[in-house]
C-alpha cells in the first residue's frame, strides 16, 4: 500500500486513480498522518460495508426489512411546513 501526501495527490491525482483502477490502494496523508484512502471499488462494496459496520457494532440493522419497492408502493406523502416531525414519522412508519 503506497502513501501519498495531499500535495502530491493534487499533482498526480490521475495516476492515483489509475493505480486504484488497477487494484492498488493508496493512503492519503496530511502532515504525515493518514486521513483517507483511494482504492478499487468492489462489485458489492456498499452492501459489504454495511454488513461490516453492523458486525463491528457501528451500525444497527433495521428491525424490519422493507424493500425499496414496498416503500414506493405506499405512494408519496405530502408534507406541509407546519407538520411536526414526530407526526410525519408516525404516518410514514404506519
């Protein structure tokens, strides 16, 4: 894993992205301290990341699994500026 300072990243961003495309991960540093990383995307990256966060206890899994199609089947909800948030949530959650 290669480390690149923020100044060098500005000068060679295209090269860092090409390395990520080739499968290499690059750690970005600010003042010698690692702060970010650039790497290849995985095909199921978002799903795996959420599962990892749940496993690490950093994210709480939903109590009920409602798919996006179920949520869209309920239709849209019109919201007015004077509507209280707790009432809106109660209406959305059913």
